[in-house]
């Protein structure tokens, strides 16, 4: 039998724009800007409802891998 941590059970898979903004401590407008610029993926449900996958929000926070250039100073 596998057990999951309590935090895994409370974390929702899909977030609203407001929930995503709360998690990042930014405004809803900033989240919508990220979506419109293609930096944050979102799913539109119906005509007005937007949901963001938690994995997409986590990917936004994951730092990009920077490979240093050798031989240039």
C-alpha cells in the first residue's frame, strides 16, 4: 500500500487564474498576460472559464538551464 503526503492530496490539479496568481503572489492581470504571450499554458473551458494545470505553473517556475560558453570572456 502506498501513502501520499498530505500536501499532495490538498494540491489541486487545475487552478483558476486567481489561484495561480495567489500562489505566485502576483496579480490576475499578470497571469493573463503570461497566458496571452504564450509563456504560461492554459485551458479554456467554455467561453469564459480559464484553468491552468499545476504542472504548467510549476514549469514556469522551473529555472531554465543555462550552459556557459567556454572560451569567451
